[in-house]
């Protein structure tokens, strides 16, 4: 008979962010679960769990970042393999939840892709989801299973307090949808709050921006959940600089950094970009973006994993 402890904590990972997964296991003091995640010659995803997980409490760490479809498929097949191997519980740890921007119908005859992805993950056999800074909080309601949406704010605030100590600061939301997030930063940093009214021509093109609030002679912290092509954040930086900000710092949890983000950020008047490792940096960003400072959310995720495993409250991590 196996001496394996029932409900043992097991951590597995796909190929999307192995460095973060290893860091989480180091914080937890456990070994990474043995699994092969590869490809068949025709490109199909191949998964094999190479250890006994019967009755185990399994956590699968996988951001559904670029390439989102392949990383999502790895997550789904890892989950199915664990379920068929009789895992006791499966928690999908998704530091960056892809397709979150498609959370409602913004035009006729378009899908609500975030709901479709939520259904796929649930159908595959996930019992719980742990994620960081969902683009839209209502996505939690797309799941019929528990969802813990952690905030990277404590990690980012800890650095920012030292960075701006003793200086006048204004926290700026680059669009109306991020006001609640910016207000939370402003409250914790004892800073002013400003908002940029943004109007778009189309999904990836900003037509007009107007500043509501005061940033003159302040360090302007542009706070958002992600930086993709960097069009919004760099245009917002121009607006606050023209309004008299002494320095512009961009703060975002998820560094997607699709082209032409690096070129735009390098040419912008943003002096520093503070982000986290929910998504591994693209090679171009590592090589060219000298303004970038990446903070780790591994400790935050590890603490949440530990509390979920021990059936303890994770509510204090949302503060």
C-alpha cells in the first residue's frame, strides 16, 4: 500500500510561466509535480502526469497569456489528466486570465469569450480558480465554482511607497473603468486622484483624452491592470505631462506588451514602468525596455495556495 498522504499538496505547471511556478513551490517548500507537457508532431498538446495524485489537493499554475489558445489548452488537458487520475481537488492558479477583456457584448453578433473560457475550465474538472487582478471583476460570476481574485496591489504598493517617499503624488486612472482601482491606490498612498476621460474610435485606438483632476507638480502614477500595445498608457502620459506632472510612472499588473508596446514606451515620457511577473516578459521587452521593473507575486500566490489547502480564510489577501 502506498504511504502517500491523502490530500497532499501537489503543484503542477504548464509551459506559460515556469519561472513563477518554480518560485511559488520554493515559497511553499514543496517539489514541482512531475508532468510532461509537450506537443505531438502535428502540434497537438500532449500531457502526462508522472506521479500518483490519487486523493491529492492539486494546484495547476498556468497563465493563459501569449499564445493564449495553446496555454489554455495545456491548462484544460492538465486538469483532465489530474481528474482522470483521481485527484481529490483541482485548483487552477491563473495569474493572468486571458480573454478577460471580452466580458460583455459591445457590438451585435460577438461572443462573450470570457464566459466561454470559464465554461471550458469548469467542464474540464477544475474545482476552484485562483487568479490575480481580473480585467473585470464580474467574470467571477461566469464560473459556477469558487473564484479567488487576488490583488497585486500590496506587492506594488510596497515598492511604490519607497519610490515616492516624501513627494507629492497623484494617482491617475487612464480610463473611467479603472477609477475604483486608482482610488484604492490613492487611499493607500495618501495621494490625489485624477481620471482621464478616454474615447475610442475602435478597440485598439484612442481618439480623445481629457484629464479630470489635478496633477501639477506631482508624480503622476498611471495605474492600470495591464499594458498591451501601450497606446492608452503612453497617450495618458502625454496628457498628465502637459498638465504639469513632474514625473510619470506607469503601474500595471500584467505586462502583455504586444507590438508596438516597447517602441511606444521607450519613446514616451514615462520614466519607469512597474509591473509583476504574472506574465513572462517577451524577449523584446527584456532586451529593450530599460524602464521596466518587475516585482514578483510568487509570495502572494503561495500564501493563497497554502491557505486554500489548509481550508483557511484568504480574505485578508484581498486588502
